[in-house]
C-alpha cells in the first residue's frame, strides 16, 4: 500500500454508451483508500486500495487504477470531492474524502502529472491501458 493513501468512497456515473441503465444516478462502489502512485507499465496512476470490512486498509489489494495522462481533467467539486470523466467511455467517477486536507493532498499529487507536456504517442499508447479494475 502506498504511503499517503486516504479513505474515500468511490462513486460511478455510467457514460453515454448505453448508460448502464442507471437513469443518470450516481452509484456508490464502496469504500477504498486513494493514492497517487507510480505503477508499471501505466506510470503515475490514481490507485484505490481495498478497505476491509472494518473500514481499515488492506495492504496491497488494488481494486481500481486510473492511469493519469497529461491533459486529464480532475475537478475538485468542493473541499472534499474530486471527480473526472473517462474520455473513451464518458463514464464519470468521483471520490468523496473524509476531509478537505486529504482531498487537497491527492489534488496536489495529481497537479504536476496532468500539467506535464505529453510525449508524442505516449498518451495514445497509455490510454489503452485504462482497464485495471478488479471485481
């Protein structure tokens, strides 16, 4: 587990491709711990680690990975919520943090990655890797 992992609730809103029959409603996918971590081959990624039944961290079990690409847009909705949309599917995700400081720490870790200039061809190659979710 990465140091600097913060407790969150992960929310999902299915995108335009079929919409998953949700009627435009956000779905709570559960509790996890969020961190910005370097993974291979994805590079800097927003990683969610499993939370145990008691809400505590479960070391090493990754349940969601979102590789961060230069130009990705993460919106801080208020002090403790962060959202983004997947470019290919239109799916939207949100993280609800317990406090403003935890959200600020993750936003601070995201900022240098999304502002970095893209290297030709890398963004397209990495975009295909955005599939690492475990059920």
